[in-house]
């Protein structure tokens, strides 16, 4: 069974595209071979800046011969119908088989398709792969029509077996396949002839090409960390940069350079970002001070002077780059420390659009400032400090450093707030209010940071809900799903109880002001006052209308009566959907969450999560699982009886009408459970409440085993139905168990 080796040799492939391209080459070729009948034992793909390589071992030397059965017309069908079938099958009349079937005698064709040689199939599959390769960006060159990421120079394609290697004959746009490649562009540019993959990899290594990107990454990291350790330093880990640099070189040579003394006092994040973005350098820091003092660069070749010339050039370019960074830093510090301070930057944001329907960044900051002040007492923060933190949280967006390095927003704000004499809490909020950006990021834990982070995310959500810019399908251009998950994680992981309905309604009003011309400032302030007083929008709107002689001042305000509750409810549903995703990763089922969402107070996400987790744990026990069946049986019998009788059985069962010990035991169990559940629910001790509910499993099972609910005695029947009503009421006080599957 032969092995296949393919190499597509070109000009430099962008590092960011190499890994995906290697995977695509492997997938397209192997899928094509299998579809054509060529199976194989294993396949592996590799990439360097100048080549994509695929090796396939244990491949069939030809596709198997197959026989295809094709059903035709009836034997007595018109001659023209039979002739058409014969033409399609490529057979003569005497080659057909006639078989008896329930529908009469039918003609069948047995079409034999001989196998094809592997070389023929490989050439066909590889030609299709090259011509239809899914590069994110591609180009044409010369006079040909072929498109590739960079000009394609050669194709190596050989089948190797014990008796030698065979070049697969093929030509793609004038490029003839062969058995040759080239080594390193500068160190070994001559042609190399290979016989199989092992020969290929070994000869490339001798020609200063490390084929495997993982091997290049390991070599870079090993040499860099050893070099740093020898100087009493450590390399700052950066997996993304390591992967990118490994895609820039075929023969990595690690060099360590110095940073000029004039730049060592720059914030370490500035040094790291500048060196990474502009030069692809690794930062090397002192483990004692945390200060970045050196850099590591990776050359693509060895030199006679051991890289001295390369380092000198890199240090010169780096000095120019860091001179810019130093200028930005010093100029920004001068503004932050001035009398006007960071307010200068906040004022500039009045000329920066946040969204054309939601106003400027300065208007966003004003809304955040108000909301942070409202959130402060709910999260244990000082209201004045929270408002001030919100006012300056985004000020650094106007700074020169963040203009040059947008990824430093927030972090630079923290530095500038400290320089301006702001408190540590305000400085921390500038950096933390964007968090969490990803599912594995830490959430803010300081009260002021929490208030500002929640204000930023809640304003974003309510703002885009107010203008009907909600996520659709896979599209989420404003990262609203991330904002919702951020709200959930901040509240839940900090064990904070915040009622979101009231906050949503208030912030929707503030955002509606931008899109409803008739909604004037004093109307908004009046409505906000009423929301704060009454807690829910419906009562607040009624109070507002009553003060205005029971009439809305204009049509825009009249629309708010339905628009705000509708959008607030829709936003709450969106948050609940994101909560399901969040809890699913923690092993909580969707139906369990639905059972808890159906309960009052579902806008307190922390309360909701505690209830859902307690119910989830209860349902994992035998008592909990079987209780659900007992509850559903009771609920079904009760619902059917109420529908048939046209009455509601909820007026209290009386133990004096109990006829069996099982009935009396269930009365006692319900009394005991209710006595335990009510105070537990009041104390939000859902674990205790769920435990008490689960204890009902045995008496409910015993009741149904021994008692016939629909007794001939109408008084006894009514009493037993009222007893079932108690089961439903007590269990439903913990969660809506009708929504549990099973």
C-alpha cells in the first residue's frame, strides 16, 4: 500500500493563515480520496511560511471495482423505453437481467465499474483542491488564471512504496508536479529530490527548514526561556504571539536584545504592546520588579556574527517606536495632572459618536454615571465615588496612547486616574468596567468597579433594545450576548441581589429620549421618580398620568405605556436565555431553569441561580426524581377533575374526612413540609426548601398506592381533591414543577 506526499511550495504565506490552510488541505484531499474509493491508514498536515505539506500513509493503490444494480422498465414495456434505459446504462439488450417481482417482470442492469489507479485519482483530487482552495484572500500573478494566497512555484506529489517512488503526473496552470522541493531561502536554496515523507523531512531539516510548526514553537520557547533564565529574567507568556512568530520563520534563531534606559519606566503594558504589535518581539521582565528590561526576537537564519547585526537593527527600530510611545505617555500624563485633568478628555467625547441613535460617547457616560449611582447602594459601593468612576471610566478613549493602541483602553485610564489623584477604586473601575470580555475572564469584585461595569453593560443592553437593534441568529455586531453574560456573571459570582426590571425600565426611558422627540427631559425625570417610588413601571406610569389629569402629554408618552414593559420583558427573556447557556455549562438542565424562571422574582438572577441549582441537585436524588412523578400525577388528576367539575379545588382539605392511614400520613407530611418550606423560602434557603419538598415523595407514593381519589362518596372525593391541591400548592411554592421534563 503506497504512501502519498504532497507539498505546495509558494512565496510566504501569512502566519495567521497557515494552520487553517494545513487543515483545509488535509480535509479536502482526504475527503476527495475517500469519495473516490481510496481509503488510507493515517494523514498529517504541516505548514511553514513557504509550504503546505500533506502526508498520507497506507493508501490503497487503486479504487475497488464495483458493480451497480440499476432497475429498469418492465420487460413488456414499449421498445423506446427499453432503448432509453440501455443507452443510459451503456449496455445491450442481452446484457440485462429479467426478474419476477410483485409488479411483474422487471429488467435490471448490472453495471460494472472497474477500479482506477491511485495516481489518476490523486491527480484529479489535488487539481480540484488547488483550484478551489478556500483562502481568506488570494491573488493571481503572471498571465495564468490560478489563484493562490501568494504565487505558487512548485508542486511535489509522489506515491512511494517499497519498490520506489512515482511522481503523480499532473499539471496545474503550467506548474508540473515533480519530486523536488527547496530548502531555506537563504541558507539552502538549491533543489532537493525526495523519495518519501521521512526522506523529505530529514532533507528539509538538513536544509535549515523545520517542517512541524509545533516543533518550531517548542524550539523558540525553549531557547527564549533558557536565554532569559541565564540573565535572571523571565519571558512574558503570549501563546498567540508564539504561534504567529513560529509561522514567520522556517529556521528559528532566538536573539535577546536590550531596551534603551530612557524607556524602562514606561508602563510594562505599553512596552509589551508596542513591541508585540510593531515588532513581534517577546517581552522579558525582571521577576523581582515586574519591569520589562529586555526583548526576544526570532530571526529566520543564522549569521556569522551570531545575530549582532540583526539585533542592532532591531534595537534601532524599537527605539524609534518607543520614542513615540514615550511621547504619548508623557503628553497624556501632563493632561491628567493638569487643573482640568481628565475632564478634558471626557469633554472631547461629546464629538465622538457612540451610535447614531443613542448619541455620543459623552451621552453614554452621562447615562452610566446616573445608573452607577443607582446601583451603588445595591452592590455596597459609595454612590458619589461610583458616579465619579463612571464619569472618568472611558476618558482614556481621548488619550493619545489609546488612540495608538486601542487594546490598552481601560488599563491606561487606570494609570491616568492614579496620576490625576483619583482614588484607587476609581482607577480600578477604569480598567475593570469592561470585564468580563470572555467566558474565562475574571469578573470585577470591588464594589465601585462592579457598579460601573454593570452600568456600562445594562446601558448597552437597554439602549440597543430601545432602538430595536437586537442580536439575530449568529449576528451580534454590538456584542450584546457578551454584555448579557457579563451582567449574569458579575451578579452571580459576587452573590449580588439586584432587581433588574426596575433598572431596565429606567434605563430604557433614558435611552428612549434619543428616539422619541416628544419625550422631554422633565417627562423622563418625572417618570424616573415614579419608578423609584413604585418599583414597577405600570404603577409609575399610572401615577404619572394621574398627575397629568389622566392624559398623556403627547403620543410618544402614550406609547411608553406598552413599549417600556414590552421591551423590558423581552430583554429579561434574553438574559434568561443567556443564563440557560451559562448554567448548562454547570450541569443545570434547561427545564430546571424554566421551572425557576416561572417563579416570582425572576429578575433577581442570583436568586434564580440559587433556586435552579438547589432544584437541580434535588432532582438528582431518587426522592426528588420520584417526587416529580407523584406531583405530576396529583396535578393531572386535579386538573382533569377541575375541568370536568367546573370548580377549583383549593379550599382546604380536612383531616376529619380522611378514611385511611395513608391519607392521614399525607396530611401530617404536608403540614410538616409546609412548616419547613415557608420559612426556608422567606430566608432564600432553597436547599432546605427543596429537601422538605423531596421528603413528600414517600407519603405521596403511599397515598396513591392505597387510595382511590375519585371515591363514590362525593364528600370524600372533594376532600381528597383538595388534598391534591395542597400538594400542588406546596410544591409549586418552590418551583413550577409542571415545566420539568419526564
